[in-house]
């Protein structure tokens, strides 16, 4: 004969079931709300980027100015966009650091169980915010560019030459996964090479006009174009910028350093695209 469950035990189990149900409901609502806000951010980023590419040169079409400089007025606009992104840097950096630590455990013989669980807990907690924070960053970047009348192509050119070529930063991946594209090596550096290529072609055409020809200035750009050929890992101008380009950046060095956010470098140049019912970031 089966034992009869006491009223107290029955109430306890009922309370647990209700509690678990409420927790599950809150989790599903939280995930649903997070997904809605995340997709809304990505959709906003996508639509604004499409507008930018209609109005200004894209990453695939931008050509640096004929004299090889960056006008001071364009640098001021670039820095204004950087300032708009400063409030988001800390959150993105925290996400990146947690994922970086989790990735590093694979190379350890005996990782600390306590640290693994602690970082895993941070990832789970951060799942409710990570997509929203990343989407917010990219959407804010695009809105700031639109407000300053600067295309993503020009912004990418200044970002790479200022932070990577000149200040010596290196690509930092937010999430280390083999199946995720490497934003810089797989796309952006090739687009920077295309920018240099178009610039060289335009200045080469000027050689036919002695009044505007500058064969000495063109040499450094030609040399870099040759060095970049087929080398996806090479940082553009990693051996030094052309003098006129470096002179354009020099007056803004302190502000560039102050406004840097290395952990978010992929988000600075990423493209958000729709792929069926989901979003890709490349």
C-alpha cells in the first residue's frame, strides 16, 4: 500500500512547483524581452547603416582625399562619434574580458573550478544584456555617424589608420570562436587595401598634370599597397604612415588615446546584415 502524502508535504511540493513555474515564466519573459530589444537594436543599426551607405561612401567604396591627408574638420567629426560611444565602452569591455577568460581555460592544465563557475555565471547573467549592449553600440555608432554626416567608409579609414597603423593597437576579438569571422583579417583590412588602391590610382592619374603631381608622396602609398598584397594578417601601414597622413593625426593624439576602446574594436567597424530571421555581424 502506497504511503499517503501528508498535507504539509503536499503543500511544500505544490509551492515548489509554483515557484519553479514562476521562475521559468520570468526566465522566458526575460529572454523574450531581451530578444525583442536586441533585435530592435540590430534592426535600427541595419536601417541606419543602409541610409549611411546611400548618402556617403561605404567601406567598400571610400577613397581617401587626393592629397593623402585627413582634414582637421573631418577629424573633429570622427572624435565626436568616438565621444558618443564612450558611455558604452565599459559594458562591452566587461563582456569581452569574461569571454576571453573562458577561452583561456582551454589552454590550462588545471583551471580553477571556482573561477570557471564564477565566469560561467557572469556569462549566463550577461546573456540578458550582451546582445542588447552590442546592438546598442552599433546602432549608436551609426546614428552618431549620420548626425555628423560621415560615412562608415571614412570612419573605418580613420579608425584603422589612427588606432592600428599609428598608435599600434591590434585586433581584439570579443568572442573567440573558430566559426566566427575575424572582422579585420577577413574583411576590413582587404577593404582598407582597396581604399589605398583607389587612392594610388587617383594620384597616379595626377602625374599627367605637373601642377598637382606628387611622385615622392605617392611612393609610400605604392610601397604599402605592394606589402599588403595577399597578406590578410598585415596591419595597413604597420611600418609607418605616410608623412602627410601622420601629420593629420598628430594634433589629435591625446584625444584619440583618451577615447580609445580596444575591446570594442570589432564593433567599431562591423556591418550588421539580415540573414533570414537572424542578424549577421561581419
